């Protein structure tokens, strides 16, 4: 089993919920980003979702787009994000790390998919979210990644109907990421009552944990949404504080409050 599988198995023993925190790698710079990342487990984060900066992030709103631009300006890249993972793993070999990004920087990088997968495994990555590769393109990255031992986490959305869902979950592993709203990150607030039946529908098809993201920015929202799922993701609210230049302890304190909300569900 992967670290992700182990985490959900551990939480299931006490009917616990997973709290996933997203941050952009190398935002605002490598050292500060690594400092924040190293502090996340102590703040109660169960799984770290680490963004790989890209110039055209189609699923992201203004907050995370700006984070990607800051990271790129500071020398951020797929290579530097993998360096962050290696540095993190030197001190923490337990917390799962999921890289989130887009296919272009992976495909266009020297060595392409094969090099990326090999280096991700070597660095200590556990899973991938690549939002612009649909199931029809699984042979590109999903299947080779799974063969190498990486979880490939697919997104389901409010528009993923019963005809489409089997294809979405077919080669998904680790967990299914349910996007709670129609739109981009940092958008409208998630509605737990509307999310609950969608989570049940996905669970029945995927037989995997379902973690809900998009539209969650407070401890109260984290508690409500995690209460109807297997966990929740918060990204833009955390990235916003990083973009404002808040001190690292303040950022981690905010993350700890979010984690307490999710864990109290």
C-alpha cells in the first residue's frame, strides 16, 4: 500500500477525516515554501498537495494563478518542486505528497514522462493530479505512473454524470478528488448538503475515499464538507496568506485551525 492508502486506512480505524492542504511549490521562493511545507504535518495536515507552477493553469482562479507566477519568477519549475520533495523527505518519510499540475511542463521537460515518473518516485512523491489529462489519454501518464507505484488521482465534478463516471474512476487510485463547485479554485463556497449525494454516488462507483475540494476556506466549512466525505482540501485560502507575505507561523496557525475543523467532523 502507498502512504496515501495507509493514511486513509489509519483514519478509517477511528472514522476520522483527512485534511489535505494545497500549496504552490516555490511560492514565494524555494526556502520559504519548503519551510511552510515542513510545518504542515505538525499543523495537522494528513496529505500535502504540492502545486507545480505553470503559465496556463486552466483549473485555477486568480489566487493560485498568482502563486504560480510568483513561483516561476523565483525560479520554480518541475525540477525545483521535486527538489522540495527530496528536501522534505530528508526529515519526513511518512506524510503523503501529491503533486498537482498540468501535463505540458511534464511532457515538455527534457526526458519527458519517463524521466518525470522516475524522479518523482525517487524523490518520494506518492500521487499525481494532472487535471488536463482525461481518461482517454491514460496511456500518456496515468498507466505508466501507476505501474511505477504512484497513485493517479482523478477529479470528478458536478457535471460528471453516471455515463462518464465509470471512465473517470477506472484507473484512479488513492482517492477521488471531488470538485464541489462548477468553476475554478477560489470560487463559490461549497455546500455540504449538495456535496453529500455526489460523494455517495462516487463512492459507489469508485470504492475509494472521496475527498472534496474547491470552495472551502474556513474551519467551519472544512468541518461541514469533511463530515459528508472522507476528507477535504483547502488551497486558495492558504495560498492567499502566502501571497500576502504573512509570517510562516501565522500561516501554519491558520492551517492548524482548518485541520481541527476537518478532524472534528
